[in-house]
């Protein structure tokens, strides 16, 4: 494990810097949009540009990697993303901001795919799960830490945009000076949406719903906080608690899903997220700040693990040869949902006020939970011995997250088959 981490130090350092920049930029744009008096529905459209760009980037990047290689793609996208951040500070208007968010999402998709495919290729069957877990901690920790950079300068000026740009630019350096060879890359095949729904209805609905929830949470969380009158340090804490909760509860929820019917765990987790959103809604109405912050941590801890649960549940109903193809379709659904989430919640906040933010998250998580309950009445549970292993993954971090999880499952399946063959032939 330590040897693998040492060999991949450049990758982890680059990811940490990228996530710091991403966390800062997401919070900064929400705060600055509020300062510029953008209506909530307009801000929702601006934030949705990132997820739409991410979806496009996830489709285009694999071909670019095959054509020019990992390092060149990483360097080109980092440079373009660095420039896009600066353009936000030069033209403070919804139209150029939405265009730059689309460019940023496109570039970040490429950056994540490069790093995650590199990580997956350079890990073996024994270290992959641990390395993916460490990667998840770096991703969530970086995004959470980026929120607190809001307090180092005035968000109404240029400084924070420059800082985000610098972080992205510096992230290229470790990758370029690393002596680690670049891995080969294969574009994953796809499974049609209708075919995937036939095999795993809950996987399809859960992926779309999770994307909408996370797009809303990340895209409009800072906007809600500012409209509720929170100071900049409080906005940083408000959003940072989401990622802290995700780090703390990702592993325990994953372990429960390996020991019990995964649908039951998914149902309980979504209802817990709905309950957390209800608590935050009540805390906001009562102006009880501590209650809101505590519920934000619980919301992050129960909502962020949903992506890995959805992928794991889907894999339980797929053949090994279908899993990689399904992962691409699942991520498309997550990206589509994430593109719609900020638009819908922004419109709701414009019509009903900032409290519509938590009401939307309450209804969305509740709907996923009730659909999971419905599916439990339609099909028996997969026997525990046939369930695949849960590997932590985070939605919105790249199209290879699901594929990396699939690779772990595939490796374990191959190992089990090899041991069975060896036992059958008498060693």
C-alpha cells in the first residue's frame, strides 16, 4: 500500500490541488452571484453549465487520451480551466459565466478521467480498494478544504479567482515531473438506458436522482447560505460540513451494504438524508444555526455515499461483462441529473424563497427512498454471498469512478473463479 502511494504521489498531489480549486470556485461563484444580485434561477442556470460541460467532457476525453496521451490531455485541460476561472473575474455577467462554467466542467471531466484511469491502472488487486478509498478522502477533503479559502480575500474582488487559477495551474507540475509511465487507456463500451433499466430499475432511478441531489447541493448550497445571511466564514463551514460528513460516513455505510440487502441500506440512507434536509429546513425557519449546521453534516454523510451504493446495487444485477458498459450509462444519468438539479432548485428558490433549497432536497431523497421500497416488493434480494464488494466512490468526480469500482469487482470475480478452478483440479 505505502509503496503504491509513493509511486502515485504526483497523482494524489495533483488531485488535491484540483479539488481545492474546485471547492473554492464552486463556493466563490455562489457567493459572488449573490453579491451581484443574480436571481436564484439565473444562478441555477450558471451552475448547471458546469455539469453539462462535465457530461460533454466525459464523452470526449477518452478519445483524446487515446490520441495524444494522459499527460498532454491533463496539461491542456488544466491550462484551459485555469484561464476559464480568470474570465469569471473579467466579465461579471450570467452569460459569460455560464459559458465559462461549461468550459470548466468540460476540462475538469478530462482532469478527473486522466487521474482516475491512471490510478486504476497502476493499482493491483490487493491495493486497488485501499487506493480508491484514499482517493475518495483526497477528493472530499480537497473540496471541503477549498470552501475555507473564501475567507482569505474579498470575494467581490479578483484575488480568489486568481488563487483558484493558480491552484489549477500548479496541479500540472507534479504530473509533468513524475517518472511514472503513463498507462494505456480503453474507451468503455455502453449499455443502452432501456436495457439497464430492465436489469436494474433502482440503479437507473437512483443514478438520476443522486445526480440531481448532488448537483443541487454543490451548485446552490452557497447561494442558499448567503441568502440566509450567513457570513463568509459561516458559508465556508456550512459547505465544508457536507464533505466532512461524507468522509466520516462513507465507509460505515459501505460496510453495512456488504452485510445486508443493499436496497435496504440504500433506502435507509436516502430516508436519513431526507430527514437531515427536513431538520435543516426546520432549523432555517427557526433561525437555529447550530441545528442547520449539524443537519448539513448529516446530509453530506448520508447523501454523498449514494452514488457508490447505486453503482454497487446495479452491479449486483449485472454479469461481469456488462459492468463496465453499465458504468458509462450510469454516469451519463448522474451527469444529466446534476445538470438539471441546479436549474430546478434555482427556479424553486426564486419562486418560494431560499427555504425551497432544503425542501427540494427533502422531496428528492424521499422519492428515491420510496422507489427503493417499491422495488423491494417487486424482486427478491440478491443473496449476500452473490453481492459484489462495495468500493467507495463519489459522484461528480469523473466517469471512471464507476469503472474503477467495476474493475475491483471484476478482479475479485476472476480471483474467486481461479481459486474454484484450482480446487476442482486438485491444485
